[in-house]
C-alpha cells in the first residue's frame, strides 16, 4: 500500500474530457483509474462521466470503456468479468463509475444482485448528491434542506425534506467483501482505499463524495475544500467494511461548524436556524451510533 499523490502514476487514463471546471466526479474517476492501470475496463451509465467522457470522435479514456444502460452498470460489469473468465483472462479490473442517482436509485437492483453473486467487480459511486447531468434534480442521496430543481427552496418551500440514504451501510448489509467511504477532500485516504479494493477479488464498493460546483453553488476552486469540510464537520465519515465489521478511519476530536459548511453553498441558502439545528442533531445521533458500533483504525 504505497501509492500516494507523490508516487502515483503520471499516466493519464482520463484525459481531455469535457467536465465542468472543478468537477469532483472527474477527479475521482481519474485517480481511481490511475490506481487500476491499463488493464482496467470501465463501465459508465448515463450520467456526468459518460456525457463528458464519450464525445465523438474523441474517447477520453486510456483504457477500454463502455456506456451501459442507466440501471445496468453492475450487470454489465458482471458480464464483462464473466467474458474474461471464459477466455481464461485473469489480469483485468472491471470497474464501474456511477453517480448517486445511478447507484442509489436506478442502479441499486443490479448492484445488489452483483454483491449477492460476489461478481469480481469494483463499483464506484461518485456522489455529488443530485442528478447533476440533467439539471440538478433530487436523488435519494440529496441531503436534507438542499435546493434542487425538483425540491426548490424559498420563503415557503424548504428544499429537500428527506434525509440522505446511507448507501454504504446498505451495501455492507449485503455482507459484501469490501466497501469503503471516501472523499476527494482526503486524497491519500481515497488512494489507499482504491489500491486496497484493486487487490481484492469479488465485489467491492467505493462511495466517494465528489462535489459539483454548479449544483452545490460553490466556486470552481472550492471543490476540495468543500469535500474536506463535509468530513470535518461530521456530515460525512470515512470508514471501511470488511470481514463483517465496520472500521472508522477518522474520528475527529471536535467537529467543524455545520453552519459554515452549509452556508458556503447556494443550495442551502434558504435554511433556517431550526433547519441547521435539526441537521446538527441528526449528525450527533449518527456519530453516537458510529462510535458505539465501529472499531477504530490502527
């Protein structure tokens, strides 16, 4: 486990794409493909990364890559893995990159089936917390209070009224061999987990927070800061699930300000003090559960 930002490959497996400036999803795809190397075969459903990575006549992937149906990321990966095995090929890395909607909503059935079969695939959810590619609509991973085009916010409307689905724990509940959460704001942690996932056989799952400046309402140079701040204020946690147990990779002694994190983003502009208090209390309850049920790394 030696890869870090200084030793990572200088090859660019995801280059020349048309992603928006500051795109967290594009950064996650680029770095994870650097870990997997040229024997990776990528599958991407309808979403931001397929829209920006396949622009005729230019393919922006340095490895083999294909677009799947919106619901079929995991099932296409399973088919690719089966095809390689049938040919006696073992040195491949079948990897899928799907957004939060393509994972937690539209693609969850195929992902659940792949985990049940323990297909030899790596599934990566780059989570920007809405359907960004089609105009910022709510997904089941959109957080409470966020304004989207389908959950508008203003004087009378409160934005999204449901809480973010916990996909990491849903995946872990399947008894998957390896699953982890990560954030582009903590790149060494992300690289370590991608490298670990690449070394394991069977179904693996990485859930990466990847801010979208246009959807979140932040500046294009604030992507990494927002992704880091989300972890530091306790609204996202870095953890792993392996061998039937949860491990917490980072346990802050004190949390950063939830208010400051939310108020830097235009999507939370309509939040009231009561909303922020509710979000903070929800965070505290979640961390009480984590600290009682997750072991500490190291």
